[in-house]
C-alpha cells in the first residue's frame, strides 16, 4: 500500500474523515451565530444607559431651574422631593467665581439630609453565591464582547467639591457634564452635574448620582432568556446532529469496513450489508456495494474456474506431445516416425488454437467494458459477413441463406466487431454440423423492443440436456466427420459472453416444425433511430 494511503476502517482514517465531527461543526457554527446575540445584549445595555443619560440630563436641568426659583429655605425639601421621585441623590456645592482650583467646600444641601437614602451601594462580598455567579458571568461576557470598562464609583471619604471632578468640570464650563461609572457590585452609576449661577457673582454646582440597578436586572433577564433558548437549541441541535450522524456515519462505517475487508482479499468471507430498511441514498449505496461485492466474488470464482479449466485443457495436448516426443528417439521405422511427427504437429496446432481462443475469451469482458458502443445495423453487418465467407469458400457445399431485413429495422447499440464474432461463430458452428448440401438459414428481425437473430441448420440438433452446457467453456460436441482437436470448445462461450455484455440473451433450441436440426436465437435490445 502506498505510504500516503490510509486503510479504511482504521482509527486514523475515522479521525480524519469522520462525518460526525463535521455535522456537529456545521450545526455548532450555526449556534455560534445565534450566540452572537450576547453581542447584541452589550449594545442593548449601551442603548439603555444612553437613554438614561438623556433622561438624567433632562431631570437635572429641570431641577436646576426649579432650584433657582425656589426660596432658599425650601430648597432642601425641593431636592429631597425630586430625589425621592427620581431615586437619585442630589447635592449642591458652592464655589466662588474666582476659584481656579476646586475648593474643598462641603455640600450646602444634600437630599439625603431631608429624606431617607434613595439607593444603597451593596458590598459584593456580603451577597449570596447566586449574585456572585451572576457578576462572574457579567465579567466573562464583557471580556468576550469587548465591553467598555467604566471607572469604579465610590463615595469620597470627605464629601467636598474637590472630590468630584465631574462637578468642577460643569462649573468650569458653566454647563452640564455627565458620566457613567460602575458601582462595587458592577451596576451602572449615572452621574450628572450642572452649574447654577446665584446672580451675586458666586455659583453652585448641582450633582446628581443615581444607581441604575434596574439596567443590570433587565440585561440579566434578557441574557437568561437568551441563554435558555440557546441551551434548548444546543441540546436539540446536538441531539439531531448525533441522530443524523448515527443514521449516516454508522452505516457508512459498516460499508467502509466491509469494502476494506474485500480489498484485503476476503471477498468470500464478507457479507456487505444491504440495509433493506433504508430507502434513501445510503440504502442505494449499500445495495450497490453488495451487488458489486457479489459480482467480484463471482468474477473471482469464474477466474479460478477458468484457470482450472485452462490447466486441464492444456494438459491433454501437452501429454500427447510429450509422449510423441519421448517416443520419437525410440522409433526407427520411418513411417511410424512420420506418424509421430504428424501427431506432434497436430498437438502444436491444437495448443496454438487453444492459447489463441483462451486469450480471446479472457479479453472479452475487459474489452467490452472499454469498448465504445455505436449504432449497428445488423442486417448490413450480417450481409457483409456472409458475403465474405462465400468469397473465401468457407461454407463448402453447405448453402447459407439470409433473410435480410429492411435497412434501419434491426439496429442495436454495441461493438460491431464483437457482434460480428458472435454471428461468425454461430454460422461456422451451423455449417460444421450441416450435412453436404444442407441449408443454414440466418435472419435478423425486429420484435418489439428487441432485435432477434436466428441461425438454423439441418444437423443432428442439440440434445435437450446439453443446451445449457454447450455454452460452458471447453465444452465441445463436434460432428463425427470432424477430426479431433480442431475446436477448443470456447466459441459458444465467447459468443454468450459478448451477447450478455450487450445486455442480450442467447439460447439453443430445436427448429420449428422440423424433425432435426438446431436453432440458436439471440435477443438484443433494439435502438430507435
């Protein structure tokens, strides 16, 4: 076996050519596209945060406008009310208009001083394992999708304006600034600061902080639904893939193993599964391989039988030839020596004839498999063949009559030289069995979808019990008037092989309404012009 070849059925071959892994890979690739929904979730979270930022900006502007028109004594309660409604913490930090650096001024107002806290920064180390598992999954997916990593939010140890760069930024630009940070438990923190002028040359910065925990809950809920759907689809897809692989790969593996065993020369031991319950392409393949294995087995048996027959047929003339050669030196009588020389010549001619016919018989199947078939008008072909025989005097005193069909009515698809050989063998056989002055009748007619060739003679006929055997190799029943060894017994065997190679049949029978004689009938599929 070549170095780069790999025997079917081996583990290495299965690993390299397994359809199971390919089927799973294709389906998992499709599932991976579905898993891309997690990338959408990151975009969905960003959209939610952007929407909350816009909402917070609007709220902070409204609170700032309300703050300016509210009396100073009522501003604390105003912030507390807005903070409770919006679930934010609102703080106001004063600064002087001439400050070039953020002052360390504490908040002049804090909504939490007038009401209870509106959110709680949870310590992740104090939460249960389900929350920790959810955060771990959050981090994992963020790494996979390449999500942004906001700055971590923490309350300053000393609550002064200097501790809030975002608030000082709003004061510097006399406008609005926003930011998104991350609480210790990875929930979004939305910060917004807006500058508020007091009309006396001074200023205040309103700072809003809000823990948008519901964004995390919404994203996790969507992720859970997507994960459940993905898990169900994965289980169904893998199950269907394994089922599909089981229905495809296992029978193919059985067929491959059987073919491998046939290749190793164990054709007689191997029963290729036919899979009769399969009505699909694999069942068709299994039955085709089974039929092919049976044909190979029959061909091997036929080859072995042919070799045995050849050996047996060659032994007879060789034994006669050896005996004549051995006796030649011992014989002194010139007449007897001449007889031995004649025997030697006959045996050599017989061996030459046997070898030629054996070579012809062994090439028939192979040459028919390679032959290029074409349309053959049997009427024209037989007419030319009989004319050639007549010109060469091959018929002797026997008359040969041919009922020539109309041109184009007896057309078949085949190899003209091989079909000529069939008719030649049958006519030669009929002439040899015909009595002196006898008549051989040849005809070719169209019968439905077949073309029928008939060769009839007036000889002794073929016994009923020998009508199958005469088509066997080396079976020879010759007329009494013919000298022994003039025929190899392969003529009719070659004719049958050629006819069957053209999907036809050949049989021997008695002549119709005649006391004696034989009739050979060939049926070949007709070709419509």
